[in-house]
C-alpha cells in the first residue's frame, strides 16, 4: 500500500500553474513521497496515513531558483558558507539551476579542464541532493578556443546548461553568438550575465552584447548587483524573445 501522508486543513492550495493558480482543495495525499490526490478532506481516504494538520496555512509547490553558483556539496567558498542550499530550502526552494560553477577555487580555464569540471559538477549534484534539494549543475563558462566538437562532447556527457556568458574570457557578442549557437544545436540551454562586473574576471555586459549573443535566457535583467541603465533594460524587454530572469529579495 505504500507509505501514506495526508496534509489536511490547508488554507490556500496553490497549483504552480498560471492557468489555474488556486485549487479548490484543502487536502493532499502523498504515497511513497509522490502526490496521489488533491481535493477536499471528505473525498480523500486518510486510512492508515500519517496525518498532518496544516492549521490553515498556504501550501505551494517547491520554488525554483533559476540562478545559483554551486561548487561542491553544500558549500560555497565565495561566501565561506556551509549549508547554504539547506538554508535556501527553508525559504521554499526545492530546485536550483546553476548559472556556472564559477566560484570553484582554481577553476580550470583550459578546454579539457573546463569540460571535465562541468561534467563532474553535473554528476556531483545528480548524485547528491542536499536536504533533498535538486541542483541542476554542470554549466561550463565559455572560454576562447572552444570549438563545436566541445559542445557536442559536453552534451553527450549529460551537460544541459551553459554558465553565464561574460564570466569567462569570451566577452564579445560575435564569439558568444557562435558558441551559443553550437550549444543550442546540441540541446544545451544558454544564459548571459547583464550589468556591471560581479566577480573578478567578469566584465560589463550591455544590451548590445546581449542582443548579439542571443542566449535563451537573459540573467538578472533588473540587477542584483549593478544593473544596466533603465533604457537598456527596457530595450531588452521589448526586443528580446529570450526568457527574462528577474531578481527579487
Ligand atoms: Zn551574472
């Protein structure tokens, strides 16, 4: 029959879907960790289940943080912080997407080295979920000298993401465009830094470079550190078909 969990007396049940954000439900049944039924308590069989009384709180799907910089395990050296993924879970985030493992001390910038690290990072977090949080990692940062075969190799090894364009040595739209096109050809999603430099080695990425590079996602368009001027943000919002990443705090 499986391990059954019922959460009832939910005040507000959110679906996570734009079409129908609020569900007509106050009770949820999970069997072996998977949701099996959502509805009214009277309609859900709670027999043999562990029952949790939510006491009227809101229940929502886990949040997705679309922009993190993981390194190894639940540790990030840039902020000298342990358990930062676990802490983020307390804010409701259950999935994280890497925008590049750029905080790795001694990050390799040669092609073989950066590919090896991306593949390793993808594996680390595939095999390790801190406090249950899913971390989609293995996002290589573009460096000069990468060729089409490198993107093919990465994709075949399980890499599905690029780190932010602009954090590596590729800082011109033309080279960025070529590499983003190769990545896209092999099913690797791309994103780009925007605004002023964020870490040592990064540089200004303005609206012209974003438009020329043509990534799938435009990173932190409203800033987060030093944002682009308002007119450039407006220009990108009005002229791009890319996903726009918005920072909140
Ligand atoms: Zn960035």
